[in-house]
């Protein structure tokens, strides 16, 4: 199955490691620094131009991970997974 992260960005369920709320998790300095580092080295991708609300950690294999910063909320993404809708 596939999950639409927003703005036509789609990943498979198998790739998803975690879905995180941006406001709650970026309270930690370590998380903020990690996201900045990933953006600099190209392993983070911002989806669309809207205000980001979540980030999704994905990996196709152990050497190929990516973070998608999405304007879609965690709640909406979770509902899409639970309802098995795209």
C-alpha cells in the first residue's frame, strides 16, 4: 500500500519507520540539529510550500534513509494508514 504525504509525494507503507509531529518533537535541541543536518546533506526533503506540520522517517534499506517534511498532520497521515486510503 501507498501513503500520500502531501503534494503528490507518495511512499510505500514498508518504507515508513515513523511519523512525527513537528511542533512536539522539535522542542528537543537534538531533534532540531538532526533535521538541520539532514537538510544540509540532502537526506531531508520539504514537501510543498505550506507550513510543515510533521516529518516522516523512511528507509528502503538500512543504507538509504530519507526524511520528508510534510504539511500534512500526523493525525491525517495516521488516519490514511488506518483507512488504507491514498
